[in-house]
C-alpha cells in the first residue's frame, strides 16, 4: 500500500498539518486548495485511516494523523537536506578558495594539504596568502579569507580554532654554543621576527616562564619572514628562535646549531581558524573537514 503513496501526497499532508490549514498549504505549495484536498483524500484512502478531523473553521490531526506527521516530517526534512547537499556540491565543484596562513604552516604544512584537496576538487582554484598570525586573524574577521592557519589560538571569540599539527620552536646559532642557562641568553645578540609573529610570541612567553626579562634581550635586527631571519642567523648576525620545521635541513648539514638552554623547551600547536561553520562556503567547509580528518 505504502509504495503507491507519492512524495507529493506526503508533502501536501505535511504542510497542511504543520500550518493547520488546507488553504495555507495550497499557498505554500503554489497549488489550488481543491488539489490539496484531493491529495489528502487520496492519502487517507491509501492508508485506510482518517488523518484530519474537519470542521468548518479548522482542521485537527487525529491520533493516526499525529503519528503519520512525525514520519512525514522526517521525510520532508531529509528531502530538503538532500537538495541542499546537491546545491552545495554544485557550488563546491568550481570556484575559488582563499586561505590565510602564518609563515610556518603556510610554507611547510599547507602545500601537502592543498595538494590533497586539489586532487579531490581540481576545478577549485586555491590561493594561499602568507602573513603573520595577527594578520591572519584580522583577515578572517574582515572576510578577506575564510580559513586561516596560525601558530596560536585566536584572540577573538567570533573565531573557532582546531589544533591540527604540533611544532617545536628552537633557538639556533651559526656556531656551536655550550649548554647555557636561560639568563645567559641576555648576553647574546638576537635576530627576531616582527611584532605579530606567533613564533616570536611563544618563544618570549617561554623565556618569561624561565624567569627571563625579555625586555633585556639584545635585539640587533627584526625580520618580516622566517626565511629572512634564518639567513640572518646563517650570516652570524645573531641567534634566532624559529620553527624546527624551517631549519631541519640546515641543522642536518651542520650549517646551523641548536642552542641547548637549560629548562627551555618551546612546544606549540598549529591551529586551523575560521568563523562559525555557518559562515563559510561549501568549499571552505570541505577544506576544513579534510584538514580535521587527516
């Protein structure tokens, strides 16, 4: 019996029950009221039950009607979700996705992720803009990009954050230095990242935990990128704090050396950051899902 019932009859019954009126259901479905009455009557014949108690002024659901409405509600909602999913997929197959990333995740982690996403959705053009963590956060808030990657949690409550990778910040030097105390660092020349760099911020916070007054550091130069800072350390200009990801090769080749500082260990997480899930595009939502499940 039920296989003879069409989705149109189910949908008509659902809106009539939800709105409490055949005429309002007709307006919603853009059909005539007699058509609504016909669909309901046919549905009742097929089910062999009365779904509505009818009076001149109103309609009310019978016990069978209330029970059937619960199932019809699920069917209509599932149909709407299916339609939305298809529309989102159509939007996802093509388009452009702009990501904002701080230097380390943007340079050393995102290329593999972008490659995996491109393999699934080759028609989507992806642009990765490299900046510092503070600007990543600002770009998300302004809508310049929909997904950001940074080395600290965002400060604004409007943004959600998911940790997706771990990192270690190390202090490196051109020449080998013996084991040092945290206070000994006040006697070294430092090259550092610009204000807004998460790498610099987490390193300075670790120094504070070791009792070092970071205002006493002897800073000889500031650089706007990890690569520039690394090259400065290679020239012998000073020691610098960088992500281990950025100096693995130079350490293995003996071109740079890690400075062993007693009690100083700087670990951090990298975060994928975005506005509330409802505020992102289907492409961005799928990119978030891909990163989250890796």
